[in-house]
C-alpha cells in the first residue's frame, strides 16, 4: 500500500507541475505594432469581417457584431 500511495503522489505532483508550467505567463514582451490604416487595409478588414465573422455573429446581417445567432443556436430559439 505504501508503494501505491507513493506512485499516486508522484503522478499527482507531475500533473500539478505540468499544469502550472502550461498556464504560467510567458516572459515574452508584447510587441507594439503600428498599422498605417490605409484604405486598402480597412477595406480588407471589412471584407474579412463580413465574410468570416458576420455570418455567425449577426442577426439579419445587422452590424455591429452581436453574437446573437450563436446564443440563439445554444438555446434552440430558431
């Protein structure tokens, strides 16, 4: 029984150490990025938002994005 307890304790410690290391903050600093915000970049962002995000995150193609379709799907309100 003592060996089984020791094995369980070691496995528990190993799991706790791995979980701590996985969720530990990284030491890399946040990089400041300056974006020009040209009309081409803004148009590209609008295109991406309308084609990728708005299909699920709006109701009747309303903007701003509201996540209403996702919450509706979760509650089966269609």
